[in-house]
C-alpha cells in the first residue's frame, strides 16, 4: 500500500485506501494484543507465551502477505491508474506514458507547476506531515512491542 498515490487519481479513493490500510493495521494490532491477553492469562510459562505469540504473529503476517502478493497486481493497477489519470486530465493516453525530463516538467491542469524535489524540501508542510506520520508509526510500533 505504499503505492496508494499511484493507484488512483481520485483524492477520495486515495483517502479511502489510506484509511483501509490504517484500519487494517490497527485491526492487526488488536488481534495480536488479544492473543497476548489470552496467552498471558491461560499459559503460565513466559517462554511459551512469547513463543506462541510469535508463531501467531508470524503465521498471520505470512498468510496476509502471501495473499497480498498473489492477489494484487501492482504493475497492472499502476498502469491502469496512469491511463485513467491521463483520461481525467484530458491528456492523450500515449503521451502520458512518456517518461522524459521535458514531460515531467510540463504543467498540470490549471497551469500549476509539478513540484520538484527541491520544492518539497523547501515546503514546511512536508516536514509537518512527515513528523506527524513518524510519531503515529512510533506509537503503533511501541504498542505492538509492549
């Protein structure tokens, strides 16, 4: 789901995909914490508690990862998203797949310039969103570690 921005030209769809990703992340956290509570309550030995919890987390993670890799065709979906984005913007589909520096520097609809790396580095909102995202990920990871 790291490619959410490439999967859809629609902001609404991107938000929905990101919300689904975050919701499933929290669902996975709750599942692991529920198993931990059950194991801590019914299994007296700490080594077995941790071992069973590891097996459950690894097993569920492996199954869901394999499902994702086998069922989601990222290359196909990315190409379709680019095609629909070109249609949405009114650009000929063939020209939207040209990947040269001149094409990247062209303006988007409404005459707005496409942001370069330098533009992003100078933008304060980039750092604010990055810090907020990092803190949320730390909170999720600390919860799972505990």
